């Protein structure tokens, strides 16, 4: 969730929330979390968090409940009570995300080696966000008017898990263009995860909407349909519109803003390839994301170059068509890939 959006909502811009103070507090908290993201929360958790024996022993998914406080990770949930929607939903979707990573991309959990995945629910009072802490996923409850509980959107869960994957691969610095690339990677995998679970082809516009499931009635009543639209980042139905071409980027913009440029490049690429984005397109993107030449300070142009390397190395039946479709996508968003060394 972009801090700028939380600040705008606190000031009554775009939407006038019922409790502006809750958004002001979430803005302050989110800004602080973003400023310290590299070592985020490591002071509040042991270096190697030991999962209590009461946690979900038979599953790689472990849940904790913050009880609307901000101490992490919270109290362990020994079992998933099907009468508790948050626990049941987060457990089910997290398990599905791990299945997506394993069956589609061949990756076993966040670290690639089957590490347990930890999620903390009910963080803070009306916390208007979700985030990856460096060790676990954290979900707020929203205000139930502009935003509902952040676990309601499966793409939000996949987005946060993917931040963990990126941290363990390229370790992209969470600021400037490298931060925008990190946000875009999480958005791309989140959108494709949604398409995979729903069986949507790349040509279906609704498959490229992000955050649709967390918008409450106060937002949808004003014709907002999503946080971001990867095909049309500037569209008025987006609660957080983004630039769609590189010349329109904001060099001082938040990481959630300029991510719209590589987001659109991926969506255009996947649609040009045709069929399903959860086949060759996302596998190629994953190859780029795990490219050892992708450094922590990578720019959008550097990431474009990593995708070109992945396309040139592609060994599938569509190896002759992928590079051209990819270059056309980057050309459309006016990004010139860093020259290959």
C-alpha cells in the first residue's frame, strides 16, 4: 500500500474515510516500516525464529495472531479453526501460493529449500496495510469501509510472499528504481497467481487487476475497482494510478508508483505471447528474477536486460517468438534495456 495513498485518505482526498485518524496512523507506521525495511523487525524477533510446538506441525504454514497489537509475531494458532475466517483463508491461500511456486516455477517455499512460512494476523488497530517483515507476512484489518481485511485478496498474500523470494534472490534495495522493480516483481507474480487459481487467460482484463479483493464498499461505491491495473496503470478506476511509460516516471516517487512501468511491460508481453501468463511468460520472468546478474541496486533498465537475457536463453518451443514479443513490450513502455556486457 503506497504511503502517499494512506496520507491522501487521511486528508480526505479521493475518498473521505469514516475515521481519517486511522489512515493517518497507518501512514505514519507504513512510512516508518519502509524507512527501515532492510533490517525490518529483526530487533523484535530472534535471528532464527523457533516455531512453537503448538504451531501447525503437519504443515509448512504457521499462523500467529497479534490480537490487534503490534508485537510480532503474536500468539501461535495451534490449529486452524474453520470458524475463524482469517486463519482459514490465510492458511489455504498461503498453501496454494506455495503450490504455485512449486508446480509452476519449481521453487520449494520462500527460500527454495522448504522453509516454513509464517504469517501474523490482526496486526494493530485498523492497520491499513500488509507487509513482508523480512521474516514473516503481516496482515492488517483495514477499517472495513475503504479497505476490508488485507487477507481477503489472494494476490495480496502472494505479493507479500514474493517479497520474501526477491529478498533471498537479488536482494533488491527497497528504494528508488530497484524498489520499484521489487514491487513490480511482487505484483507480476501476484497477478499471475490469481490467473492460475482462476484459470484465466492472459487476454482477460480482470486478471490484471491488483487489490480488488480488499476494497470496501466506500471505495467500490465511488467506482474504484482495484489498487492497480497492470494493463492500464493510469486508468481512473485505479485507487493508486501509476505512470505507464518510463518518461513519465517520478524520479523521487514511492516504489509503488514507478512499478507500474515494468508491470505494464510484463502484462503486454504475456498478452502478446498469448495463452496463459502462468506458462512461459511467468517462467521467463522468474528466470530473470533469479538471474545472478541482477544486482541489489538494479534499475528498471537493468531488470529489462535481465528479462532479455532470459528470453535469449529460452529453450522452449516458443524460443523464436519470445524475444521479439518481450522487446516490443519494453519498447511500448519506453524502457531501453541496459546494453548487454
